């Protein structure tokens, strides 16, 4: 089967099946909830061929319609029929207990609890089994990456844990401008606000976002809207390696990008 996803996410849109000996493909369409979990699947005529009801942490309580096998679950997860677990790219997830069955491969860079899936299953996803993120926030980050590339920024790393003015924060995006200068971007989608540590860092100005178009993106990123500062990489994980590894210090301009 060939799966089609929403841009920049693992939320499924459609599935294309090709059977041996047949010239025409069969296409199915996904109908998902707010975080991209399949609730229904319909055929090309709009008939429901698969429908399920879930327990809070992704376990299917009831297959209401099961005319076609459908094994996608939370974003990035695939149901393993033999074990009942969900294959989550880098490790397996147990939907009965709402936790991973092995420790996070990136260690504490993914969070303090090495087995945690997410704070709650209604607004968070972890498509790779490495680091939870807000589903709403992911949509904002997708728009931000497109805007940054369109404005000539080179994306260096994502989800980088760093210390800024004594506060430990995680940067959504670190990028370089055409002059080689670093810029740190905190992306907020809809009603998202700053965390306690982000406020304490004193470099993020929610009242003055650096992007000019907040709805669908596509605007200009204004460097002058940012706040000058310095960050020290505070993670041993891969995101920090692109910036010289743990302990590396860089001057940067810090920005807030807002999207609706």
C-alpha cells in the first residue's frame, strides 16, 4: 500500500492499494480526529469500509466497521497484529498502558520520563517514538519552516535544548541567515504561549512576532523584530551536534513566529 500524509506530518490522508493482476488501483480516504488518528476510512464512493472507537491511549475498543484491514493508529504508529503493540518507528508503544515498552533511544533529550508517550493523548503526538510534541504546534512548525526557507534561511537543527540567560529551554528551530548568523525561532500556533522557562529567558517577545503573515504563512520574516542574545547547547543528542555539541556557545537573535 502507498500512504499519503498531510504535509509535514504523519496524519494520513489516503491509501492506495494495488492488487496483483489488476490494472486499476483502489483508493481509500482517511477521516481523522484533531491529532491525526484515523476514525474512519471510506472508499472512492464515500462508503465507510473501516470505523473504530478508541480508548484514551489509542487502544481500539470496538471495530464498528471492518471490511478492509486498517492498521494505522496514532501518528507514526502501525498496529502489530502478532503482539498487539504499535510499531512507533524507533520503538514499540503499548496502547493498553499508554507507554513505550523500552527507554527513549535519545535518552533525556526526549524528556525526563524515558517511557512516557505524552502528557495527554488529545493534543500531543510522537510520530518517531523519540520526542513528544504538540499536534497543533507541529502545524505551526511546518508553516514556519516553509516561511524560513522562502526567506533565505538555512535550517540547522530542530528541538534543541539550550540554556539562555540561565534558563533551560528547547528551541523549535535554529537557522542561519545568508550572512551565517544564527537565529532561534520559537513557533506558536493559535493560543500557544510561552513556558515558564521561556519567559524567564527574557528573549522571546510574544507581542512582536517576526513573521508578517500569521494565517497560512507566506509572509516576510523580519530580523529586526528579534532579540539579541546568547545560547549554550545543553544536550548530548543529535540536535545539538549540528551546533557543535553540548557546551557550544553561540550568539543569536531570538524570535517568536505566530500562526493561526
